[in-house]
C-alpha cells in the first residue's frame, strides 16, 4: 500500500480533539518531513506505512504516531 492510499481515518485522528496532543502532531509532521528527505522525489520515501515506520525508527530513533 502506498502512503497516499492510507485510509483517511489514520490521518483524521491527528486533527480530532480526542486525537493526538499538539506535541505529537508536531512530531509526526516533523518526522514525515524528515522521512521525505531520505529518497528522491516528492513521495519516493513513502512506499508503505511499514517503510515509513522503519525509516523513522532506524534513521531518526523515533516512532511515528500513524
């Protein structure tokens, strides 16, 4: 599954009042921006959610909230 094809519910939980804290939303945005710099093109690094999680953990030492 490509990142762009992820179910909307995964993204929508970031903006709902009962969702992530402001700090977690900011970290998620920062991580996705950082992951984007690891491959050529605008979406080259987002081949799957599992790949994004692996890059976050392996390269940045963080777990992403998606």
